[in-house]
C-alpha cells in the first residue's frame, strides 16, 4: 500500500565513494528517529575526511614549491663556493625547515578550504574531529613533505644546473638523526599552535566577509609568523 512517501532507490553497480555516501544519506531520509544520530555521524565523518583529502592534495605541491624557491635562491644568489654545497643545503633545509613549514602551511590551507562552505554552527560541531585529524596527520605529513622537498631540490640541481648524479651521495652523507629530530619537533610544535588557534578563531575567520583569497592570505601570514617565532624560540 502506498503511504504517499517516495522510496529512494540506491544506485546500482557503482562503487564510487561519493555515490555510496549519497545512497547512505538518502536511504535513511525517512528512517525512524533512532537511526537519525547514526546518519548524522556518518555525514560528519564524510565531511571530516574531506579535510584529509584537501591536506593530501596541498602537501605535495607546497613542499615542492618551497623547495624549488629555496634552491633557486641559493643557486642564483650564492657564489661558486656555496653552490658546491647545494646538495647538503637541499637535504638539511628540506628536513629541518621546508618540510615543517610545508606541513604547517598545508594544515592551514586545508582548514580554511574545509571551513569555507560550513555554516558556523556546523563548523563548531565538526571542528574537534577535524583538528584531531590534523594532529594525527602531522608526522606522516612531515615525512612525505621532507621526501618531496628533497626530491624536488635534487631534480632542480640535476636537471637545470647540470650537477651530476654523484651529488646524491655527497648530500645524503651529511644527514643525521638530529636533522629529523629538529624537523619533527618543529612540525609538531607548529601543528599544536595552529590547532589551538583554530579551535579559538577558525569559526571567526570563516565568518569574515573578505572572501576566500583574503582568508587564505590572513591565515598564511599568521602561520608564517608562528613558524618563525617558534623556530627562533627553540633554536
């Protein structure tokens, strides 16, 4: 007997995550109240996963861009004596400076993009889970960004400045565990401060009427100041 309600028919033969998520929500649209909380939790998990996708997409590009800019600056402004140690600079700077900075910038970019379409009340409800994911992603994010930064710098040295492949051993031979410790410490401190600031100010930043470019500029300026301040404090 037809009760007047239309039944939603799930998509057949599709394994795309987006389609499956829509099927879950639409299939439970007329669900009893007891199932409403489970549906809401599933939607919140999907929204939180969106932050990780934004983070992963931005991380590789940020690390490569920062490494290329730093390496170009060294090769174009340094003398021949300094250029001889360019590979050591790529490894040291990639581990100690570029990877933590890229991770911090990526967290901020992902948070701003994630928060942009959210309503303030929804953002406040979902913020805790997303900020926790940002902290958890810091260590693997640092390792990925350090590898990308080193590879990007070496590709630039070999492909543009015609340095031989033998420079790989020359640069890698100076890396120690202390370089990793300094980089990881910097990345974790940056992430902790960003999470504390986002817990307090992310909703306020999202409500500004400056547009997305203005919000990104403001957030990246803050994270640059935070990174420089922490680096000076622990050095």
